C-alpha cells in the first residue's frame, strides 16, 4: 500500500473573551450545589483537574447557570466563529490544597468553545500556555476561549477554597 503523508504547521487564530456577570451572580447557590454533588461524585482526581470535581453535566440545565450564560450573549457575537451552540458539559471544581490544580490540556474534542465561570477572587486564574496569558480570577468573571488553546493552573497557596465552573459548548448541527 502506498501512503502519501503531508505534514505542515498551520497557523490558526486563537481567541479569548472576558466579561463579568458579578451583578447577577449568586455564588453561594453554586458553591452549595457543588458541595452537595461532591458528596456523591466519583470524578475527583481522575481528570486533568487534580481537585474535587462534580458530575460533568451538573449545571447544563440549571436555571441559575443558564441565566449567567444568557447574560453573556453579547460576548458570543464577538467570537470569530459565531453560530448556535448548546451546553454539553458544565461541572463544578473545588480546590483547597497546594497540590490541587488543573493540568496542562485542551478541549479538542469539543465542537464549539470552552469557558470558565469564577465564583471568587481566591485563585491563580487560568494560564493559557499558547498565548502566554493568564485570565485573572475575579468573582463573577466569565471567560470564553478557543477549544484548542492549551491551559492549566499554576501552583497556588490557597487561603480559602477556590470554586469554579468550567464548561464546554458544542455547535448545533445544521444538517
């Protein structure tokens, strides 16, 4: 069998969008829901997130989470590739020890984009390796970014628990 192989580095535009929903965020609601689910979840310490993790779809159909995402609609229009999306995964994470962090990874299996909702100010933010840029952690900040951007959290000495809600959005099929 003859095999033809073509290999070349291809530049692609990567993007990050940041906004705030602090004015409508009820962080206690989300933190309580995360804490309740952590009592039954089996996802802690088995993914790229080396910390306490809820089930993958905990917030996908949650009315408070949907309200936050709807508030961010104007951000969607700033995306270079704007179309209709649906929330495929939205889970909670809790970090409270120095060894807790998110390992280097991307979300290349997602067909849309990824994002993070920060529930407090007490964390290292999210380091986007490909852009050499850190999304600063702030209560109510929502960040959307390209699914292929490699990211992680850097070492951090926690003085109180860090809670975040990462999420994946997939493209609605149009065929």
